[in-house]
C-alpha cells in the first residue's frame, strides 16, 4: 500500500519521500512502483518519459528525519497493528510542526484511538486508500473526534488532486465500505461452509447481483485472504458475533492457501440454490448499509459511491435497495437478522420508511449546504465529472428554487462538489435519445438554466477544472462566473453531432459577441479561464487554492448589501441588454426611484450618517 500511495501522489505532481526501516524494504517498494508503471506503459496509459518523471519525484530513505524535513503531509502505511502505528505517530509528532497534517491509512483501526492524547488533534485524520492504491480511485477521508473541518476539506481536495474520488466518513470500525464489503466476503464462505452452494455458484451469483468480474472467492485470492480475516477481527470487536470469521475462512487463513475456484462440492442443492445465495447477500449488504447510514458513518450517496468506485460494483447498496423496493428490502434484512438472535440490529429508519409505504430511499445528485446567508448548491456526481443527466437537472432546478425562496439566504453559489464544475451532459444517457426525447432533455436544461438566471437571489458560479457543454451553459445562466486559474471552458457539442441547447448560444453571444461565440460553438474550441476573463466571459480568475475563499468573500459582500436593490439591479442589467439605450435608461430610472420607497434605503442612509454597518431586511 505504501508504494502504491507514493506512486499516486507522485503522479499528481507532488514530490514524495518514502521512508522504510531497511534498504531492502525500500528496494522492494521501488520495484513495486516500477512494475506498476511498466504495466501502465504497456497498456498505453503512460509514456515511458512520464514514468521516468514520476519515479524521479520519489526519494527513498531509511532516515525519518530526512523524510519529514519540510513536509506538509505525512501518510502512514505500516502494519495494521496499533502497537506498531501508535509509537510511530508519537515519534513523527515530536519531529514536525503542529500545522503539519498527519494521517493514517488504516482500514480497520479507530483513527481517534491512534492519535489520542497527541498535540494539535485538529490536524490528525484517516486517509484510507483502496487496493491497489496507485489505480483504485476511492479514498475514504476519515474524521476523528478532534479533526477540524479545515483538515477534512484540505484532505478531500488533495484526494481530488490525486484524481481520486473521496468520500468523507465518520471514525467507526470498517468506516463505510469495509463495513459491508468484508462481511460480504465472509458471508460467501459461510454459504459454502453450510453447503448452500459451491464456490463457482457463489462467485457467479455475486457477479450477477453486483455486476462484477471477480466473485468473493476470486477477490480474496487476488487481494489476500489474511486481509479479510484480520479485518473481520476488528469488526467483530466493534459489532459482535454476526461479523465473526467463519470456520471455513479461518481454516483457509491458517492453511495459507488460496481458495479452489473450481471446487464444486456442496452438500445440498448445488447450483440451483443461487436465489437463496442472492437473498442472503442482499439481506447482509442492505442490513449493514442502512445501519451505518443511520449511525451517521456515511450518507447513502457516499455509501453507493464507495461501492461503485472502490469495489467496481455496477450499483451501490441503496440502488440495489431501491430496485427491490423498501418493503422487500426490509423482508430480506429481517430474514437475515433472524439468524443472529439480536446480534444484527435492523435499521429503524428502514423499518419506518417501509411502514410508511415510501417507494424509494431518497438519493440525491445535488447537495445544498447553508453557511449563514449563503447557500452552496453543489453538483454531486464526481465519479463522472459531474456529468448532467435528467435526474441531476431536475434536482438542480428544485434546489435552486429552494435556495431562492429561503428567506434566510441572500446569495446562492453554484459549484461542483469536486474540483470539476461539470464536464457536460451525460453522453451515456443522451446517446440513445430520439428526436422527441432529445427535445424534452434540451428544454429541461433550458428550464433549469432559466431557474438559475431568474432566481430571486443572486447566483454566482464557482468554476474549476472543467465547465464544458451543458456545464458551461448552466454557469452562463448565473449572474457571473468566478474561475480557478487553468479551468477549461468550452461548448464542444458539435464534435458529438449536436449543438448547444441549454441557452449557451444565446447567453454567450450577449457576453462576448457573435464572432467569438461562433468560434467557440462551431469549432468546439476550448479556452482557459484566463482568456475567458479577457473576453468578458469570466468575471474574475483566482489561483485554485484561493478560489473558494475568494468566492465566499464576494458572496458575503453581496449578502451584506440591500436585498431589494441587489435584486432589482440584476433585473435591470438583464433587461437593459435587450432594448435600446433610451428605453434601458428609462427602466433604470424607474427602478432606482422605487428604491427610495423601501425601508432598506432609509436604513442604509441612516447607517451611513451614523457611521455604523446597516442592517438590511429586504423591505
């Protein structure tokens, strides 16, 4: 894991120091990295020159002092034993400044316990990479009891810079993904031990259910049986006998032998009992997943993302639950729980939703987060670069309207939940659409863009990474765009056989004129934020690390102004662009005169004369 993490960080452009106890250990780590890089070269994922560059960023040493000198982030990846990890952290903390972030890559130990009593607890956290760390895109960002929000935010953004997909989870045994995945592996061995089905049947049934290529036995052979066995020990300590390793798994661990994937022995039923195998898997997976969400370990969306990204399942637990309906899901979970005499608690939330007759467990692709007078509306499909599908667009329309109607909100900020705003519409959804379906999708996008532009509250688009196609069209509907340096913007629809339909051609021409609009639209040319700012397409450009704070600063400045004056001035600016100058001036004058009849005008001018900050009420 350590070599894989080092490679992932170096590939993202960072300089890395790897420390191990002996030169032999370091050489094995270097060889592991070289082997992985060579594999990437052979698959055409990496050039040889790039591989040499990546390796040149990694320095190997047996000296802890040399490794820590000047570092900003320490990632531990030693044995999964507290008695090994804890002394190392004590040594590290004594050698680095208190603002250096220190994280553990543990997959099963309590993060808070590892750092308990150490100075500056706000900078400690878990950063759980999934195997193989150089390739697997999932990272669990684990907050311990003392971890600060700033540390979690920094680690989340760092993970995105590594081209990973992070999910924030609470410090709990197994965190999110291993909480249901490791018991799933164990359940496969129980099914085999009980003679319900043979190994090929169990693997095949799991593959059909989860859309995977490797079944649980094949996976254990690939990743190592000891990993599953030791992880279950931690889970059993935390959650009881339902998580205990099966006798079959313990026997295989002690024998140090892989599973025989061709083993066809089963005491009864054989392959014909695959339906019972599937239901047992579902009862376990749905039961654990709904419980961990109820406990606040992760959200349903993060749980599904963890399964899809980290485990490569075609659908996450809550998508599987919704396919079957809540009533059937509850039956499966209660049936499984009945095997454990109270040691496998059933989610009360699942019971309540099923009894109410809820058709689905709600899953969102757009998040809304309040921060004082600000509402952050975040596109949340980072695993596909926030690609816009119909479901996301409908949710976005609803969330923008919700924020605009909230009397406590003064400014709405539209952004991506990751370091990408939106890479365009979801091609996998659009590819099969007929003319009529394409029309419906197009006018849905226009409706959402119009909801953004006509919101009662100012809408700022905070754009980074990519804003392409429909993503840029939504950003154009905001009052203005604030972008990170290097952000790529464009309308490449013509390269797909279509053209912009969410309002991009019409809003863009009003900002940059016909010539530049035709250049971008008819050629699919992409431009960077710096050039877009020169054109007037982007209002301001900031370094990536400053974009969030600068956006918040501007939003708060607008939030502190008189709400009615802000709203009416936005309307006049938009209306004035569509009429001749005398008419526009008349509209402006009439609107400005009406501000003199507001309580905000009296409060603003009184506060100015009294040399105090105004307290605007929007009246």
